[in-house]
C-alpha cells in the first residue's frame, strides 16, 4: 500500500452585492493556475469591470501573473483574510462538504463539491458573503 494523499484546489470569486460567484477546481495553487482562473473569470464577464480582493499570496502578487484588462486587483492588508468575502464562502463550503464526512475517493469529494456549489442559491451566497465594511 502506497501512503500519500491527493488533493485539488478551489479558486473562487464572489460578488458580495448580489451573490453571483464563479469557481474553478484546479490541480495546484500557483501563478499559472491563478492566471487561468482570472482569464476564465474575465471571459464570463467580458463587458464588466471586476474589482477583485485578494490576499498577499505569492501567486497573487507574482510579476508573471496574467491579469485581464477588465480585472483590477486590490490587496488586503497582511494577515487579514477575514476581510475577504470569499473566505466566508469557503468556510461555508467546508462546513457543509468536509465536516464529519468521509469520501471513498478524491473524485467523490470533487463531485460532491461541484454539486454543492452548483446548487447553492445566489441569494444564499449573498447572505454568506455580505459584510458591513463593503458598503453595498
């Protein structure tokens, strides 16, 4: 029996004003993956200007990060992830998908995650992610 683990990563954005959201499951967290996520987000909203709040992770601030024209990135102060609305969504997902659950395979977990995200009402996302400091 080979010991080890398998994983994947959820890249997400959320509009706390209306609850619209966009997520991608990716095999790794790095600048290339972040560039792919930003490109797909831009394609989903080609006519909109997007203000994206991110923390100071290395792949967020890399000089190699490809940021589409319609996306402007704003960085949080260091050590303040609680200010990012998408963190609330991820916590909610973890509480409902991971807490007290065992999945037989990584594919089962990925499937459960996709189903959960796709069924999550926009109104629920808005309620989860709204924060008074956003003035929305």
